[in-house]
C-alpha cells in the first residue's frame, strides 16, 4: 500500500471521529466502521466503488466531510440515502 493511501486512511479515520454519527463504508458484502483505522487499512484499495452509510445527529455534515476527503484522494464513493 502506498504512502498516499496511508495518508488517505488516516485522514478519513480522523475526520470520521469528529462526528457523532455512525459512518460505515460498504464494499460488496463488507461493512467497515470508518472510525476504525484498522478496518480501513484492511479494506481500502485503490480501485473499487464504495458506498457510504451515515446515520446520526450530524449526518449531513459527516457525509459532506467524507465526500470531500474521498474526492481529494481520488477514491470512488457513493452516498447511500436511506
């Protein structure tokens, strides 16, 4: 894994931990708590399309922050509205 990916993972996890909402990343049948840096290290890849599920009191702000970071690191993500 490249150092660019490492910095993306750290930034994603640190940003997610600023929010009270539950933030879960889905890749196929895997669900990863974005606040878990270990979960991100074992799952986040250069390719693949991820789905983002956010639930909680600050969900709108959390969704936007996650979109900004994924776009910054050129990672494909789709926010799932539920």
